[in-house]
C-alpha cells in the first residue's frame, strides 16, 4: 500500500479503523440508544415487588449499519429494581417505580444482553427522573390547591366553613396516587451499556431491495399541490400538514384500530363535563373532543388520538380526504401533533392543549405505531422547499419541522409475528375499597395542608411560579434556522 508522504498518523489510524469496520461490520452498538418498547403485561406500585419480572416487546427495530441488532417484535425482559408505594399515605405522598431492562430475545434461543433504564412513559402523567418513574401527588390538583388555601384564610374571609364543606361535597375528586400501567403502554428506554448483536444471518440483514414505492416525481408533484397549513374556524393558521396516507378508507380505519387509537367525541355538554372531570382528576380521556380545523375551508373527515392516564398528554391527528387524478386510491392529508399539557382557557372559551414544538417526533410516532401493527407497505419522505421550518400554531405554541411530508402507502394490517400479542389482555388493577381510599384521602389532605398551606411555602410557590412564567415567556419573534 502506497501512502503519500504528507499523510499523517491520524489519517492512517482513521483509515485502518474504517477498513476494519468495513471488513467486520457492526460488532457492537454503543450505549445511549433509544429503544421504544410496549408492555405486554401490566405493572403497578400497588402489587409489584422488587425483583418481579417485567415483559415488553420492541416496537421499532434497532439497527447498526446493515445489520439488525434487535428486530422489531423481540421480547424485552426486565425486572423491578425499586418500588415505593403510597399505601395509607402516612409515610409517603407519592409513589415511585424503577424498572431495569436487561436482555432481548433477538431470535429463538439467542438472547442479546444489555442494560437500559426508562427515559419516558408515553402520554403518562408521571415524570421520569434518572430512570425512576415519579408518581403524582394527589393533592396537587386545582381543587386540592384551592382547598388548602381556603382552610388557612383568616376567619373574616368570605369563605365560611359551610361553604368549604359544600365545595368538598361538590368536587369529591381525588386522583389515584399509585402508579399503574396496563399492557400496551409505550415506554422509551435508554441503553446504558453497549449491545453486542448476534451473528448476522439472513433474517438479521436488511433486504438489499427496498419495498416498492410510488414514483418519486409523482409524489413531489402531489405534495406541491397540497396545502401546507390548516386553519381555525376564524381562518388563523394552525397545524402543519406533515403526513399523507395512500390507501382506502377501510385501511385507514383498520390501521388506527389495530394500534389502539381512538376517535374524538363531539363537543356537547356531556363531553364538556367529562373534560372537566379528567382535568380535575388528572386522568386520561380516551375520546377527548378536538377543536375543528379546516383545510382549504373544509373540516376534517376523521380524527384519531392515543392517550394513557393524563388529560394533558396525547398523540393526536386530523385527516382530510383529498382528491387527485394521479392516483386511483384515495389520498388522506394529515396534520399531527403531540399534546403536552392542557388548560381551561377563558380566551378560547374551552379546553386548550399546548403541543410539543418538534412536530417531526409525532410524525415518527405515527409511522412507528402503524409499522408495528403491520399496516405500512412503504414510507417516502418528500421535502417541501420554502416551507418555514419554525412557526407558531393558532394558540401561539412553537412548531419546528424539517419541512418534509411522510407519504405512507397503507396495506391490510399484518403483524410481523404471533409473539407480538403475548399477554396484551393483562390483568385488572384494584386500588382498594372505598373506605381505605377515603381514609387515605383525609390523611394526604391533612399532610398537604400542614406542609404547604402556610406563608413560608406560599411565598416559595409564588416565587417559583413567577420565575417559571418569566423564563417560559415566548419570544415575540422566532429565530429561524439559517
């Protein structure tokens, strides 16, 4: 091998590393990888014990170069590392749960060892800190905070004790403090050790020929003709169009049913009170009503959403049927976003959700869910030059995107294997009888009032809220990427 005289040692080292990688392929995956898994059996702090097994399946393959390190549908096994139960509420106000996943059944009889901890529980009201799922504080609700403030006001205040008693009777809402995740809960893991893939076989190598996709020129022409933004009923720019389906109406409905998404209930008095209850109870509402948006002046033809145990957090999208002479099958135009919180807004006369700014993540979530259910024939990303990559929606939330549209060709859903079903029916959750829950509620309320309904904590809380509001104040102008 002839090496130029000005070729330094660093270049020589890099050359040999690249040559070695090319010769031996991917022999290890470094730590820090994201793994999306779906629980195949339920788990809760009410019944779990340290050392119990946790079962899940991988919903998106982990690849390294051209080799599949862990295939989609592989069984992911773990254990309960630690657990804190609220119980009667005497020792603890909140629950916690730490799960550690340690191996995957990549192929029959072949286990891939690794260590991974929880980074996020999708659409959960609980937060994750350093791999530990932190349960909610039941008294940290609208009615709980108001109750704590009223009981400590001076005796000359207009709220007498009878009014307080009446208030507690009208709003007997107390969220369940224990952690419970049913089978089907999606969890994002982060690996903390490297992964050694099994030896490459025909089943673990990517196909050299990609699945057939529609003509790229036709796709670009179709996307250019599509509107890029939806609008509100008052014609204010709202969400960005970021997905297109090619397929029949039956395939669209079957795909979302297969992935356990739900449609939205209409806005009525009954659903308004269900919304209010879910907001006060800090719980999920699987068929939350959605604000109607327009595409070229037309309201959506379908809407779908996916939630867990949080009113404020959900995946959701709206779908419009679009006519085109280029394709025999119908075209479905979609705007998708991920809700992160919800408020009761006086300005908008209803419930308003705030969204995560990176809407491309929601686009990836939709693709992952449909692909895991075997409903995707092909996916093509089509760029839209000239589309603003940073903008705001109708309620002022920031939206960031790479500007591409994911064109998904649907097929009749075909799950990739029987192992995906596993124990998805799971078991039931029994949080305790009414007497136990009533006593626990009084203990937690007394504990909350003693610790937080005083001038010292009140001053701290006002200072914290002011600091948060000041630093989260949106800028007047968006800084667009250069």
